């Protein structure tokens, strides 16, 4: 996790920019220059990275949008991981993989070693077997990578699954994170994905994981807001990184003007809002 | 699901061959012919497909092993999905994706439309939002595809997570499968991944899902056996497809001789064993 923590402190930003490029929503100025979807997606994402580099601590790549473009989409994914590294932005591979043993190890190697992300998101449904191989892989990274385990997500159907039992299964996932996290960094190398949309759930997860770093999706577009983030802060007012994807990528649709200046301005606003909440690392 | 059911009936086989190609375990006769790992993996997997085509109902591709080879690995994955279709073998994309809304839709489009698998495995941790986009995608497939949701898996750490609550979360997952499955085929288009290693759990899931098709991993290599499969059968003695990966792929390591004849012979033995259990569709 240390690579994220260091970047967030250097930038004084708890904001992560999420790249979820929908080929149907590319700016005209980009799509007009390319015949192939994958090249247009690459230029757009690269442009967003350059625009927001000073405002964000890290970048989160949503692998689904690159897989959807076939093998050439994975070339784009590879290129963007490299570009982000060149810009000093640590990459979170938002892959939510959840498989076991040698399969989990193959996924971890793919995204953390072959493609070169510093962090990855992982699903806990198959238990420790799904998470440990990712932790083993990040523990090989010199800069200090990390794994974010899905704990309490922000989507509408999450409560019906994650709160259907006693104790709720998000508490079982939080306990798994607490038990498996380690390392010598400022935060354990196992963190948690916790949405900003259910503050009472967020407070409970924070109780269970007082020291962990939370990756918070659902800011802006999914209904999470500053109050939701406040519920997730640790005792020092730290411990959260907040992702915004569509709010940054598609800012140009509302503001008019170039997509890069719109993205930068949206990222700056979100970063400042998070500073207002007191979120820092 | 109908495409799997039809193939299983035609072949009189409840066996699925899993392709989990570990580049460190390729037969010498294959690796000697190739400088690049991805080409060697392709030749090996293609050779296994040709060897077992008469013995198995379908093939399951474990995406992690192709992702691990970078973008060229996804070319291999694409080629094998095409080859399987040419051989009349429906493909189950074992991707265990678990994300929501437009992201889940992008994953579903990637594996079921762009790459062209007939079925996919999905994780239920994020609830209905993670599963419905996959069902919408398979409902567009003329041949009748399907989605297998992780319910009760066969790995060692599964019980500590899936049985930690009341009710156990595998029952919540089973209920999700029951609720979301539909279609006009012989089985609902939402099925369940249920391991053969915990018969009492398997029987409970069968009680909750009397009509569903189960995809059963962990046969052979992971400790599942015929007795474990028997606990999963529906009232008519049907309702299960059983996957064997390493037991088929690496049969040559034990038997000596060519990897293709070893794979064919291992697949035939497993198919016959399943017929002995009474498993049929």
C-alpha cells in the first residue's frame, strides 16, 4: 500500500481517477481521429491521465472495459499501466478477481507482474485462498503494493446479499482483511473496498478495521458523497482513498470545452471537496 | 444452458474438460516446437480439445492462465474458443467475474459476445447487479447459453467464508440463482457452481435448487469423487456437469506416452465413472 500512501501524501490528494472508458462516450475530438475503437480509447484515457496527474494520487483501471475490446484492448490496458507509471501514478487494477490457489496466483501474476499494476481489487467469496496469492504477489513489489478486498460495496443490490445473514457477510470479509493484512508500511497491505453510500455500514467496517486503508468507489456518479466518506475515516482523519470515474471522464459532456480541461477541473473540485472532509493519508 | 444440455445428451457425457494450461507443465513434445509460451500453450490446448472431443460435453477455459500471458494470451483464448466451436464443443468461460451494472455488462459482452463463449462463471458477492447483466447477454445467444454462479466451492478455505454466518451465505447465493434463473430450456439459464467435496452442503444446495444445473469443479485433482457427485444429483439423476482440468491435461505425466492419448484415456475413464454414478442430463 505504501506506494499509494506516498503518492497521496505528495499530492495532498485522497482522490483516485477511475478509467472506465465506454467507447460510446468518447469525445468527438478523439473519436474523429481514429478508425479503431481501441486506439481512440487509448488516446482518451492517456489524455485524461495527463490532465489529472497533479490532482490525483493514483489511477484505477477497470479491466472490463479493456477486455471488452478483445486482445487489442489488453494492449491498451498494458500501455496505460506503463503511461501511468511514467507519470508517477500508481495503478490499481480493478479486476475483482476471485479464484483460488494456482488460478488466483495466475491472476495476480497477470495484473501485478505482467501488466505491472501496484494494487488490485479481489473478491472474498472463495475465502483466504482467493486473497493470499495476491498478497504474496504484492509482497514481491519493491514500491509496496496492496490488495483491496470487496467488503461492503455501494451498488443497489449489495445490501440484499451482503446484509442477508447474521453476522452480515461484510463482517466476515472485514475479518478476513484484518487477519491477512501485514507488511511494514503505514497501512496493512490488505485494504477494503467500502462504499460511501451506506454510512452506518461504513462505520461498522471501520470499527472492525481501524488501521486499514479503504478504497471508496461510488463517489459522485453512484450517489456517494462527502458525508458518506466522513463515516469511513479512521481516528486520525485518514485511511480512505476515494475513486471517481465517470465524474472525471465524462465531465466534458456537462461543461462543454475540451475533455482534458473538464477532467482536470472535475478532479480538482473532487480533490478539494475531499480535503474539506478532512480526508488525508 | 440448452447448448450444454444438448451436447451432454448427444455425447452421453456429464464431463467437462477444463483448460488450465500451466506453461511450466507443457509436454516436451510441444514445448520443444515453440519459442513462445503462448504458441506452445495454444498447441497443447488445441491438441487436448481434439483428443477429448468425443468424451466430453463441453470445455471450460480458465481465463487466468490466458491473462497471465498478456495480450497474446488473449489471442490464444480467442483461438481456442473458435476451435472449440469448430469441434462442436460449447465453451464455459471460467472467469468468475463479479462487478456491477455497466461493468458487469462489459465483462459479459467481452466473454460471451466478443470472445464467443456460450456460458460464464460469475461471483455473487455484489448481488443481483453482478449476475443480471450476464443473464441478459446469454439470453441473446440463439443456442441457449447460461451463467454459473459461485454457490458452494470446493477449495479448503471455502467453509470458513461460505459457512460463517446464519444462514450460510451459500444459501443466499442459491436463493439468488433460484430467483434470477429463467428461460424456456430444460434447465433454468442460471446454474450454480457447487463442489463435490462437501456432500452435506451439496445436498442442501440441491434442496434449494431442485431444477438447476450444477457445474461441479474439484473432480479428481481437488479431492471430489463419485460419492460427492452423487449428493448433487437431482431427482431424475441429472442436473450436474462435472469438470476435470488437471486430471485430463496432465494425465501424460503419470501414464507416459503422448499427451493426447493420455488425455483421451483419462477423459474416457472420468466419463465412464460419471456414467457409473448415474449422472446424465
